[in-house]
C-alpha cells in the first residue's frame, strides 16, 4: 500500500449546524497564508495526499470533506445545492483564516466552488488554482420545466432506494472499482484511497459491507438550470490570479459529446481578469492522482510566482 510521506491530522469544525471534517497537514505560519484544497464530487479530502506528498516545501494545508462526503455528515437532506458549498467554505475560512486571504485549489466540483467563491468573496483569495472545474454546458430557459420535473422524479427514486451507491464485501473491491474508473491509478494508491474513500457498515444480514463515503443524494440533479450569464459575472468579479489546469484526456469531450467543449471553456475564462491555462500530459480527470508530482509543481510554482 502507498505510504504517506506527510501525515495528516483531523479535526471537526461547527459549520451551519454540521460538524465539518477537516484534514490538515503542516503547521500555521504567520507570514504565509493557508493552502486550502477542495475535493471534487464523490471524492474525499484524503484524495489530496499524493499531491501534498509531492510538494517541495511543507506548509499549512487544510482540506475539508464537503457536506455529505467523507466524514462530514450531510444533515439528513435529500438533495444538495451549490450555494451551500459557498457558505460552508466561508464559515471554514472564518474559522481558520479570519480576514486574511488564502491560497485556494479546487478539483472538479471543488474547482467550480473555488471559482464561484472567488467571485463572491474576491478579497479572501490570494491565488486560485482550478483543476478541471469546467462548469456546465449552457442551458436555455425553455429547459426549466423538464429540469424541475426530473429533479422531483429523482428525489422519488432516492426515497424508494433506487439511487443507492454500490457496496463491497471487502475494501479491495473498492480499490478495484477505483482502478476500473481510472486505469492510470496504481494498485498501491488504489488500496490507500479505498481505505479513506469507504468504510465498513453493518447490513441487515449481519455482514459488514464497505460503503462509499458519499451520500447518494448527491446524485440528484440541481433543480435550477445552469446559468452561464451568472457564472460569467462571477468570473469577472475574481480579483485573484487564476491558474486553470486541464488534463490531456479532454474530459469535456468525453462527458458532453460536443455539447460543451474546451474551446467554450477557454472562452469563458477570458472573463477572468487574470487567468492562464496549463495542461498536464498523460492524465485524465483525476489528474491529481495520475500525475501528482506535475500537479504539485504547477500549484507550487504558481503560488510562489
């Protein structure tokens, strides 16, 4: 199994009636802002371990488990909303950084949260790295009726138990699932991730099965259509320099089949006052697993620049 070079510690912080789990590495340094790492959808804070280990310098790093992921409970809700992540992050930064700006890195959903938050609270971000947080394809208002209907239908499916996540008889089953999803993931890293990405829980037959530490309610679509004009207004309000990092595999072409492309994403990034783009070769969407040394170098060089 992968052996972590920098050992993390955990603490729980009260955030909006939730007990938020935050994983930390290093110690606070008065002259240096904290580095805050935001994980993606169906991921956990421990997922950053490989990048943390690859950083050249030690620094104070904070990585929360988003609500309903990892060791942070979801609060018994049956769907999740993007604005909640923005407010949760604001509470966490109040706790750890006060009024001081932080360096912010987000992957995928975490990258989208980071970009939106940087537009809402521009004074709180010193520098921002967005790893494959592309946003969504543009939607038309005429799509709203069907969107609301689908949102309601998916909630009913969730309550009928039809959206439950798969469970596994042993943790190595979780590791195999991770490697199937990401063929570049080595067995030692998959074994390490599986132990943090899942936990054994008792089932009705008396056996323990390993379950993913993610609330299936996250699978329900957002009720509101994605507003590209709103996103662009948030981008335009960002004051921090932004490094947008993308993987060579081009996730957008795989996900959206031409409905949303890298060229469109690059056009949106032009709204950010100070944005640059970097690319990681031989990597897919989980580029922080595929090429942690390269990702760590990009982050570190940008934050020091």
